[in-house]
C-alpha cells in the first residue's frame, strides 16, 4: 500500500542525509518533497502541512549528537514525527473481564471477518480464554451465516437469534447468556449500511446504552482513503469510539487513511487487517509502520510472525542439520513450506531492513512455485541424495513438474552452490566464501530457481 510513499520519502530523506548543517533554507527542498509525498498518498492537506511544519521546527531546534550527522538527526526527526502522526504508542485492550466489544462500520468494510479475526487474535496474543461472537445484523442473513462459519472454523463460541424482532434486546440477552457460560470477551458484530443513516446510528446507540461496552471499534476500509477518515469522524461524533480497526492495508490504495485517521478524528488505530486469512490481523504498532514506510523494515513483526507460524521442532531440527552441513532438497522443501505460512514473499521482504524496494511480485512467486514443483517431482531418495540426479532422472523430473530440463539444471546448480556456501561457513573459510558469492552474485538472490530483480 505504501510503496509509492516509501519511494518518495526515501528520496527526500536521502537529500536530508547529505546535509552537513541544517538551516531554515537548506531543509526547505527536502521538506517540500516530504509534503508532496504525503499529499500524493492522499493524506489530509492540513495534516500534511502541520506534519512538515513540526519536522522543520524540530530539525532546527535539535542539538546534534557528536556521533550523528545533522542529516541523520533530521531523518530521526521525520521518523519520530511520523510515529506521532500514526498515533504514538499502542493503547492496550481494556483489562476488565468480562469485556464487551462493539464493532460498528459501513457495509463492506470487513466488519464481519474482522470480528472473527479479532476473536482469534485475542486468544492467540492477548490471553483471552473464551471469546463469544454475536451476530447482530439481522437484515442480512448472509452476514449471520458468514460469522457462524468463521466462528466454527476457529472453534469460537457463536450466538445469534434469527427470529428476533428487537435487535438491541436480543444483543443484551445473548451477551448475558455468553457471560453466564464463561465467556471473558463478547464481540458484537452490528449491522452496517452503504452510508451512515439515522436508523443505523439509532440501533447502535440503543445497543451501546443497553450493554455498556468498554470498547467500541470502528471497522474502516483503508482503500477508501479520505472517505474512510470522514466516516470515522461521523461515527465518533454519534457514538464515541475507543479505537479503529483499519482493514485492507494489503491493497493498492495510497495509505492516506492510515496517516490521517488519528490526527483528524482523535481516535487511535488499534488493529489492522492485512489480508484475507485469519492470521492477517494484528495489533497496530505506529512505530513499526513508520519504519516500514521509511524503508527501514520491521524486524520485530517479522520475528513475531515467524514465531507464530513456524514449527519450533522443525526449526530446531533444521539448525542441527545446518550445523552439520547436512542440508538436502527435502530440507529445502520443508523450509519453503514454513516460509509460505508466513504469507506472500513480497510482504516478508518489506519487513526486512533495506529490502523494501526489492520488487517481489507474481513473477517471483511463480519462480518459487516452479522450484517447489521440481522438488516435489523427485523421489525421496533423489531429494536426500541430489548427487544421483543424472541426465535421465532430470529429464523425468522436468516432465513431471511441467518445466524444462534447463530449469531443473539451474535449480540444482544453485542449490549445490548454496550448500557449498554452508560448508564454507562451517569451516570458517570466509575469504573463499566471499569470492564464491561474488561469482554467484550478479545481483541474483541465491534462491534455487532464480533470484530477485
């Protein structure tokens, strides 16, 4: 979502880094670039203007640390101010138990899927034992069916009454029933509309008055840009919000909603949705997103994602094999499987410092898929002993994987080089390793099946 913004801010920051002294005159061109970048990302005009002014004041008022250049100090100022713009510091979930959470929003914002994702997240990461999901959108039976299916898939308690006539009364009773059964968190998925109207706000207000929720989250679609910000402001005026769940941050929108939301509405973004899967949902960390926008990566989130999806026993086994330089194609296939659980390769690369501008799209994903198909077309013996892959075996593998013999040869060659590098690392042959990497390099990624461009 932030690719274009990241590119433009990176250029502006490069200009700032080159300054040996910060003055009111020489920082203007870079700040104009920053302002232009924000506006092109659909950030609210006033928010962009105030942001660049704060950066200017902070840059000129900063005492430069001896070990840091003025330009580097300016980059830190931009990073700090961007974090503040996004809503400095994460606000934790209300600790009261049982806890009542009301989800509101327009139809199509991802409210129902976010309800199930939130419940799963609270179990996995915030110590909630038994969340309950209540479907309160009786006007759309499909929404009830959807939430029921999502709840069943995640093994989460689900409640609704399709015959009810009074929605607020139904929600009140089902909330009491859920808490009586031991639920420590109740999440209510309310009805949405294509636009804000009196009936919608009246129903939400009645539910709020009856169940007294400690948290009221607006689910907003980031792809709507400034329209999402306007919706948040209107909801907050009618029903005081405690937070925002910003969905579809994996889309092609320019990101202005995320950058404007807190400043315009005063309501913090609490959670973000970054994809369709149940795992594509997390607590919003302003500092981490600021670093990613500035091309600095997000190692903390990468490690957390890996810890969540990677099989720890498998990881320990692989470490031992690497120590012994006993890495074969079956191991590589297992590693590919683990990596796929973490999400699209492009998303993973963006979390790695300095890799945000590496273009990883359908072509690169296809190349990895080709590598996987080649290995899967081998016998177990061939995966464990790649040295036996003679010409006839390679021809059979190419035919079975729907690839060319040249593809199989290239994959095996790069795998052999990678394994040789591992042996060098174990043997402490650093100089020879660097020479080999130079021979292999040519800007390619070192992955069997091809590199990144």
